[in-house]
């Protein structure tokens, strides 16, 4: 007797493997020959390039002033700020949500976001931002409403055009997750020659941040 051939059960196709998104990489810097020193504000502690920056302990959030600009009328600086607990991984959807929320903040008309991307730093996704803030009529109106300026003060200074002629403030920022908290590193500068120095420093700060509370 010849047995009928046994049919093999159909194989279940393997589920497709989801690839991790690939983001542009921010290279971690190394300032050769530069020692790191601690700075803290009661909330967090960072290690920063000791011979390049001076901490401002009375500022909140914690601020580091770039030494080569410290005597200038407008000094470059970096501030570091701990935000809320953040269990999620940063991604494009979350960045889009953040950008949409920023548009609703008072004075948002003064802010121009030139770059807003998810990038990778030390193997982790981060938000990378480049902004320019310029005083305009909306900002002046807001400053009047908040009592920072009065119409009389504006007239004595020479009118609104004097304020609107103030050079724009530029900033570059890296937002990342440190020990489960969204942490923001923001570099403010007025001379483009300082931009890359601030970015390089922020990569060092990101890898050397400790929360105290």
C-alpha cells in the first residue's frame, strides 16, 4: 500500500524587521589638552572645559560664559536646563509636536527657526535646533504688556526703530534625554565664528551631566 504524501504545513512568513531610523550624527568633540571642571546650580552638575568658560553661579538656569567673549558687549554663552521626566525616545513626531507648541508661545513672532532636526549624539537621538531672535513690534508690544518697557521709555530711547535695529540673537540647541529627563543645552552667540565652539562644548556637557535633585 502506498501512503499519500504528507503535506508540510504552510510556513508563516517572518514579520518584517523594523529598521531603526537613521539620523545625521553630531560628532562628539574632544578638546585635547583641556581639563574639565565642575559647575552646578543646585539642580544639576556639569563638567566643562575649564580654560574656555566661566560659570555664572547666580544665573538660572546654569550658564557658562565663553571666555573669549566675556568682556564684549554681547557675550556668547551656554545654558543647561533639566526639564520633565521623559520616558520616550526622541523622534520626528515629538519634534513636530514641540515645534507646533512653540508657535503658540507669546513672542513667538520674534523667533525664526532655521534648522530643526532629529540627529544622533553618542548613539542617542537628540533634537538639534538653530534659531534667530529679532526684536520686532510684536516683541515690543509684549515687553510693554509685561511692564519691561513703557511708551515713554521707547520715545526717550529714540523710538521703536532703535530697538528693532538691535542685532539679532542667534542660538543653537541640543535637547537630549539624560537619566530619563529631557535636558536642554542652548548656546547663544552673536558672531558666527563661535557657533561650532558652542556645539562642540555642548557635546561634552551632554556626556558629563549629573542631576543633583
